[in-house]
């Protein structure tokens, strides 16, 4: 009888415990629902942790990936963690500003429309019209696009009429080269010579003017833009890259360089970077490769710019600016070539599609879609060649 009572007591106690647990579960469920509802009303209460164990380079890349998918809270967590390691990063701060700012305060309400064509993405449009491909997320918000990566060819995109966008629209198809600066000293000598000719009948004034002209002519003239360019070209051909880079630094004082000058300077900077790397001066070599990458961007060669930025970061991993520029270009190039490859594949232009997907994988070896489609394109090409034979 005693045992029966003990069993009954145990059973009753078990029932009570189960009831308490059920009650706790119901309470947890209730508060979790309330927290979720509160988070919907106020995004600041959504707490997302950054992924542990990532290097700064991996973290910045992960943040861009989250933003591409429209996952702002995850991107924000990664960017905040990134800034702990790289506190001076203007790129990370810019992306956080886009996440936290409504589109209406970030961009003006006036806009014009463009049609997304093959190879274009929100990144390429932001780079073209808004002076930075990083503004792709703000541009997506401006167009009510939840996921920036999910845009289609032929889609209409509103471009905010910022000062940069106005400037781009006002430019002709080909911008003429900048006029050479006037050589003030040469102009003064020319005027003095003309004055001498006009007053040839006055022997005293003529003698004074003649001496002035001689004195001015005897003074060493500062190197001209043409002479610096010629010297830089000669030194580059002689593979005296260190001296050629010195001429390039002097040449920059004249303002924007011509495309030819940039191309020669690019060779000099890359050559000097390789020489510095060979003598274990990797931090200085990194600076030269990053400078070369900037010139490649001005020449419109994004792939070469990516390679030079990559070289700069491999030589000096602490060069965070080069690393960020490389990752931004990685995203922009892979987006562009993946879209162009997909269009070519649909047109059955297999060689073009294969070439472009290989370029995607060169800049982003982890691009899963490119891997998948490249394999399909290669398989289809092999089948078609078998049919032909």
C-alpha cells in the first residue's frame, strides 16, 4: 500500500513538473513572439552576431555578400566587427551609412531612368553615375529593390540626380585632353624679346633689354611636361624603373595625365614594385602596385587593376585600402562577367560564355554559380563537337 502511494506521489509530481515545463515553454514562446514583433517595429532591437574566426579580408567580403542578398543586419554586424580591426576604413563607414540612412535622406528625390543592359549591375551603375560602386546598396534602397543581386536585363533603374550624376550626363562621349599649362617664364622671355624689337631705335633701352633676356635665358628652366614624359619613357625602356617612377611623381604635378602617359607610368610602377618585392621591401612594393592599379582604373582596365590590387595585398596584407579596393572590384567584375556569360550562353555563344565565366573564377574562385554554369557550358560544347564529328 505504501509503495502504491509512493508511485501515485511520483506520478503526481511528474504531472506537476510537466505542467510547469509546458507553462515555461508557452511563456518563452510568448516573449519570443513579442521580441520578434518589437524587432519588426524597431530594427535596432534585432541583434545579429558577426561570424567568428574571420580575417579582416574575409569579413569585408562577407559584408558585401550579405548586402548583395539584402541581408542588412548581418552585413552591419560584419562591418562593425571589421571596424574594430580597421578603424580608419572609409569604405566600411560608407556602407554602414547606407544601411542606417533612409534612401530619401541619402539621395535627392529627383532622378532619371536607365535600362539595365547586359553586363550591368547596380554596382556598375553606381560606379558610373554615383562615383562609387559601393553605393550599390543605397541605390537598391532608392529603387525599392530588396536584394541588389536580383536585378534583370531590361529592368528600369532610377538614378538619383546627384552632382556626380549630373556631371556624368553632361559629358560628351569623348572628353578632349586637357590643355598643356602655359610656360609663364617662356612667355615672359617672348614678351621681352618683342619689346626689344619694338624699341630697336633706342640703344640704351635696347642694351638693357638684351641683358635681361640673356639673364633670363641663362637661368635653368624647370622641366616641361613633355620633357618629363620623354624622360620617363626612356627610363622605362631602359628598365630603370626607380628613376622612371621619380619622373612620374614630378609629372603628376601638372595635373591629369594622358592615357599614353598613364600606360607608361603603369609599366614603371609595376616594374619598380617587382624590384622592391625582390629585395624584400614588400610594404613599398605594395604601394607601387596599388598606385599602378589606380592608373589601370583610369584607363578603364578593371581586370588589370584587380590584379595589381591583389598583388599589393599579397605583398602587404596590412594595406587595408588596397584590400578593400580589390574586394570591391572583385564583386563588380564578377557581377559583370557573370551576367555577360549568362547572356552569351542563352544565345548559344559557348566560347564567349566559357571565356567570361573563367574570368569570373579568376577574380572570385568561390563563385558557385560560375562554377556550375561553366561546367554545363563545357559539357554542352563537348557534346556539340561530338555531333559535328
